[in-house]
C-alpha cells in the first residue's frame, strides 16, 4: 500500500493494494479475485474505465490543449 501503485490504483475499485512483503494479504487478495467473479469483473471494468479516462488519446489531447491555452493566455 505504498509507492507509485497508489497513484494509479484505487484499492477496492480499480485493483487491490496490499502492504509490501505481506504474503498473507497478497494471498487473500488473489484468492478473492479468483473465487469471486463479480469482484474480478468489477475491478477489471473500473480499471479499464480509469485507464481510458486518464491515458486515452482524447485525454492526452485535452491536457495538451489546456496547457497550450494556459501558455498562450499568459496564465501559469
């Protein structure tokens, strides 16, 4: 539950974060995803939505346009 993963994964929504070096919690998370199909499906669907929202071409263009607009309008 630390490091860069927390920046891209929302635990319980787009993935499951566990503390580093906690084999028991890791095993529980894996078992949950393997045995609870609805959990696996929900995590996968939400992760895909989040990835598209953050990393799609459209999202990139919108961020670049906003940055360009700030520069050309004199805002910082």
